[in-house]
C-alpha cells in the first residue's frame, strides 16, 4: 500500500475575556511529514485495523539493503495484543513504502475484566506439561488470533513436556478457562574440535587465564551444561579432539557459533542474533539425544545415541542460533514448520561460510541416531512438495529446505551437487547461490508480522527478492523455486 496524505493537526481557538492583558495561543504542533511512520500511525489507515483504544509502541528497527524494517507492538486499553504486531518498511528518505500486518480485523469493544482468576489460569497452563518446575509469568492480554478476539491470561511455565525440557507460553480464555493457544520457546533441534579438526577461536584473557568467551559477541560463552561454568585454562588451547569430551564439544560449538556471527555481519549486516551484538550462552553436556534453543536464555547441546559424542557441529549449532534470529526479526517466530526451515537455512549458510560449500545434509557428521544417517536432507527431504497439510515441524521443514536448495543450487547443478527433482516434473530452476538466497529469506523475516507459513514466506521472499534486485532476476528465480515445490501464487503477489 502507498500513502498519499499526512496527519492533519486540528487548530484551536482561544478567547481571552475580562482581562486587560491579551493571551497568545501556543503554536500548534507541526504535523508529521507525509508518508513517514509518524504520519501513518497518526492517520491510523484501514490496513492497521485499529480501534479507538489501540496504541502502538515501536519494538525494533533494522536496516537492510537500503530499507528500514520497523516492528510495532499494539496495546488495547493498556493490555498487550497477541497477534497485533505489524511492520512498516521505509526507504532511504524515511517514507513508508510497504507494510505487513498480522491482525485482520479491528478489536472493537471488548471488556478487559476477567472472570477467571490467576490461580485457575495457571492451573490450566500447568496441565499442558508433564511436570512443572516454575511459573515464570502470568499477565492479561488480548488475543487477536483466530476468528474471535478474546481476553486471555498468558502464562509461561517451564518444566518437562513430551519432547523433553519445555518453556511454554499458554493462552487461557480469561472468561471460560479454555486453552486457546500455546507457544514453545525451546526448539530442538585455537582448539582441537571433534568434527572440524584444529580450528581458531576468539577467546578472552584475564590474569593469565583464557576463557571460551566470545569477545566480539555479548553473552556467548561456551559452558559445561552441568555447572554453567565457562571453560577456561592457562594456555589458550582447548579440547583434545575426542567428540565425547565436553570441552572438545565446546570447541566445535563455539567455532560454529562464532562463524555464524561473522557470516551474518558480512552477508546480512546483522550484529548478533538480537541485532545489537548479543546472543545466548552455549552449553555442552545435556543428557539427551538432541540439541535445543531456549529463547533468550541458552543453546543446549546433547549427545548422539551410539557413542555419547557431543553433537555441536557447525550446522547443528547454527540451526539453533538461527531460531534466535527468527525470534528477533519481524513480529517473532515463524510458524507451520517454517521455523525449522529457517534454522536449517542459517545452518547451511554458516557451513558454506566456514567450509566453502555445504553438503545440504543437516547433522551428517554427528551420527545422531547411531545409524550413520544425517538428521535431515535438504535436497531430498521426505516432504518435498507443499500439499496444504499440517505436519510435525521438522517434517514440514522439508518444503522450505527443498525450495532453498532449488533456489541456491538449482534443480540440476553443475558444481557437483546432486540433482533435486521438482514437484511438477517440468519446472527447472537455476541456482543463485546461498548468500543471495539467505539475503532474500532475511528480508522476508524482517517483514514477517506474526507466525509465517509457506504462503506468507512465498509472498515475503518474492517482495524481498524484488527489492534486492531491480532487474527482476532474483525475483523470477524465487518464484520459480516456489512453483517447483508446489507453493501456489499468492493474492496480490508482487510481479517481477
């Protein structure tokens, strides 16, 4: 949508009576320049679906390739609105040129007085986990998701779920006590390393002791899972090359994490997973055949099934930290399996950055299940083609992974990479390289208002590709790759 008018400030007339002295009215505030975010927010255009009770608060602003993506949160009668987020995109002149809005209708008139008490809401939230160790937070909010706007209690509980450790935010209807939705915040998924040989690490030094901190990134040490203590020593050499050794596992993990930070800065202009130079601690030694990211808190690295070796290879660690980037761009974490595809994209990009190319096999070195198979294949996933179904998130990631491979490498690469069959058997794609592909994905992530699916990612990546390349070549390649995995053309999709 384009904007043609700015905010109009109403004038005021003041009359002085019964006084000899005169009164001079203060100068009226100047209207915001037309088409700027301030003017758009003042106008409350129809696309915002704003009620008279809505207020907007800027969350973040990210510059990327000549555009600024500014994320706003919404409140209603002072309560946060879940699904009320939106993104305004501005050009170099600070003019709004595009928008992405999660909300589809105005809230209207809604009572914000709950019938359900806090204790009952927390009981309902606790029942969603197998065991609960802590209730982290409970607050009233307005949910703009679904067909009906509701007053809800949002409770975050930590403990154990069906997959293992869990940090779950649960929405409970504040009138009826029904559980409406939930969001999981844990996502599984110079040293002598176990998987990468001798590598160089950035470490810190104090008083003759070296520590496995990351001086270029805030809050990204590598630690022992059992103690949360950062590995340190007198000689700045860490690990013994045995993948079953925890310190060696930290060498692998920190090598991949620091490489990802450099890749993002050079390829995307992004500083840290939060965009402000920060990340989370990486902890090796979790007693699980898995690894996970916990939003804003940590990455935990477990072991493989056969040999008890720590699985923190480059694409595994970069995948987990990719979840962190997903949380911190646009309106938040992607949905319908696309979040796992985004993690895999950051893993593949980091592997390419550090090793010169990727094998497009997730976790192929770490032998997670003890059968020698990779965790996932990106060029030949079990779910290659979009069919509109709802699947487990890692299985659903196959559609996005297949699209990324066809976009980056092409359907019939000439560089030694494997052929990847398109879904219709007739469309062919030519590769544009993973660096260009990741930039296209990143632009779509920045404009994601709330829980993307494959349809919104198709529309967002087409828009992003068009902005990156005025010739239309990247845009046409992006469309062709989505066609090749059967994600349909979207209403009002950009032309190339």
